[in-house]
C-alpha cells in the first residue's frame, strides 16, 4: 500500500524520535587531531590560511595537549617543521628530530594519548618532494626515485617508533612503501606498531594551506608522478589492495570530502579500519565562509563529519576535532 498508509515523516516528529532512529552518528572516539610542532621556544604562531590552527614549540605544547585530552580526544597526528632541511631530508629520521622529540614529550605528559606519526620527507627536504630526487645530467629532468626513497622512509618510521609513536602513518605514496616500512619495523623489534597507510592520496588542490603550514611546497614541478590523479577511482582499489597485501593496518583516503565515493568503494571492498582525512583546504573554506557570516560553521562541520561516517569512514583526521568534541559535549 502507498500513501497515506506509508508516512515516512512519522519517524521525524521529535528530536528524541529522530535520535532513536538515526543511522549514522559521530563520536569523539572517531577523531584524530593534527598538531604542528616547530623548533625554538615560546612559539605559538597561528597559520594565516588556517584560522585557529597553530604551530607550537615544544615548551608551549602542554597547554594544547591538556585541552585535547580534556575534550576526550584520544589520538593526535604530529607534523614537524625542522630548523634545517637538506636534499635527503635527514632531519626526518634524526634521533632528536622535531617529531621524535615531540613524541617523547607527549608520551611523558599523557602516556595514554595515542601519537600518530606522519611519515614523509616533504617537510624535511630542501626541494619539498616526498623522496629522493635525481636529476638526469643529459635531459635535466628531475625524478623522485622510488626505491632509494623507501630506504629513508624506513629509517624515519623506525626512528618515530623508537621515540614512542603508537601508529606510523606513511603519506609518501611511493610504490611498496607499506611493505618496506612493515619489514623495517619488524626487523627493529616494533612488530606490534600498526601502519595507518595513506593508501589513496590524490594530487589535490585542497592541500594548499597545509603546504603553507608545514612549509613543504615543492620547489620545482609537482607531485603528480606519485600522488593519484583525481579522475581515477578504480586505481584507488589497486593502491589499497597493494597496501593490504603488504601489511597495512588502516587504510586512508585523502582528501576526504571531495572523495566520498572513493571512501564508500573502499569500505565495500576491504575490512580494515578506514580513515578519512578532512584536509586543510576543506577546513580553510569552511572557516573563510563562516568568517563572512555566510554559513553556520558548527552546523556545517557536524554535517560534514556525518558525511564521512555515512560514506564509510571509521576515523576522521580533522582540524575541527576540538570543535566537534565540544559540540558533542553540548549535545549530551
């Protein structure tokens, strides 16, 4: 029978009823909060293109961590901006590198707070690419060398695990990076440290503010030879499948909001925990519109979080994590 017997509005009549039948929800346990750490002292510098997001020196990091923990957020991801860069990105894998030192501090102050370490070279190389660059003497063409880059990425991952990182999150998009890092961690005695792979990372225009925040823009060319073409969705399955075979413990799609279809596809095909990265450009656009009074920021943010979860994300890396946690507390 049709209308008037079937009335879908019956289940929308009150807030309590709507809550009772809600299919998708967001929890503070879904959130991972990105934090930028820098060398020096007394540094709390707001990133111009990301209002409300700061670079912190280690001596001022505790206040930020206290707020994060107080809101019930259980995981952060660290991005480091070093005081020196070179062609090999050596500060990425130094024992006393900025990410390593920040990790030790976090684990000393809040041992139960999960530290996810972004494992890449772009913030640490003077050329801004995610691996070792070779320039052909004849053609003058510059290429990022895949296998040589893997060696340095393994060193970086191991040094991060040694510092106390709970999860290694390689974001470099080199072929075979999960397998190489898994082997390196296992050989070093860190077989229980999981890998959160940036499995499907697109060459996206949404990364602009991050490159400003981390000072990691390529000094020449672009990253299209190793990050994915935005027009490809089936290729995402090949990338994710390779990571599963190589031993990934989490799969990630980055950016998240512009690639909800890819999130859904991975959710349907694989049974590993799935992470959506709500990236800097997505954050900045909402902030800019809210500052103009054009949108209701809180409502937009919470709807966006629901969209990630509805598409299949189990976890969300987002600069809005503190705002979401506060909104969830208000809903109680």
